């Protein structure tokens, strides 16, 4: 359910938001498509970074930061 229902809700919702930007006169269709393309690109990029080890980097950065904070008495 958690893999099927969110896309079934999110995709039509996103499409409605895309169309509303043009209907309300805030953007043109090329601007909307450029923004949507950029959003998809960034989402895919961050998803791949997350899946391929961002959690390990986050743990290493947290250990480093906590070590520095402890050295200064925080």
C-alpha cells in the first residue's frame, strides 16, 4: 500500500498544480516544463545519493561534528 497509494495521489496532484500555474497566469508552459524537469532531475539525484550511501556519510559527519563540539565544551 505504501508504495502504490502515494504515487497514485501525488502524480494527479502535481499535474493539477502544474496546470494551475499556467491557468492563474503565473508561468508559461515552457517555464512549467522547465521547472518540472528540474524537480524530477533533483529528486532522482537525491534519491540515488540517499540509496547509495548518504546515510554512511551522514553518520561520519555527525561523529566529526560531535567530536569538535565536545572539544569546545558543548
